[in-house]
C-alpha cells in the first residue's frame, strides 16, 4: 500500500471512529461468547466479537448487518441471524 493509501485508510478509519459504539467486555458479552464457542465452534476472539455484536443489537440480530472477512465467524454470524457481508 502506498503512503497516500495508508493516509486515506487512516482518514476513513478516523471518520468511522466518530460513529461507532464501543462494546466493553461485560459479563453478558462473555456469556454470549461462551455460548457462541459451544454452538458454532469458533475461536474465543471471534466469539467475543459476535457476543459484542449481539449485545449491541439487544440480541435481536435479524435485519442487522455483520461485516467481516473470516469465514468461520461469518458463518456463525449468519447462523445467529445477522445479515452478513464480506469482500
């Protein structure tokens, strides 16, 4: 990636940062992550991401978008009810 490409990516990321909602690793996120590990066989970090997404949408994923580039996590998010997007 060129220097200008890196700058463009950092600028885009900074714009996103103004609009996102950060989900902290609360007990409910951990519970949802443990359940996701058991149910979908995904790695712990992926399960925490899915758990945070579930907490974000009040555990109502239908009609909510989930974007990632990891196939196992994408499959788990789809099975959970999210509308999934990848590259």
